């Protein structure tokens, strides 16, 4: 009789503490929130980098208005070819 009663209480304990559908939905929701958080934070980092780049290039506007030469890599012009050469 004691073994039967002990097994009953074990089964009740497992039943009470087992995952329910509500718990599974909550776990799925938490996973979705974490995934969205990671994606959002990555996107915000990309936006911050783009804003920094724009900030770096704003200084070039006043130089361009003043007529100064462009900073950075020079544009390589293709060499003209002699099309009429015989």
C-alpha cells in the first residue's frame, strides 16, 4: 500500500510541475523576443555606422563649396585610344 501511495504522490508531483501548453507558448514567445532583439540590435548598429559615415562626409561639403580638391583616392581616367590610327 505504501508503494502505491508513494507512486501516486510522485505522479501528482510530476503532473503539477510538468510543462503545460501555456508554458510552452511562453517559452516560444521568449525565444521569438530574443531573436527579434538580436536582429533589431544588429540593425541599429548598421544604422549607427551609416550615421557615422554621413557625419564623416558632412565635413567634405564645405570644402567642395570652397572649391578645394576632393580628398581620397584619385579617379583613374582611361587612356584615350587612337581610333583613326592606320
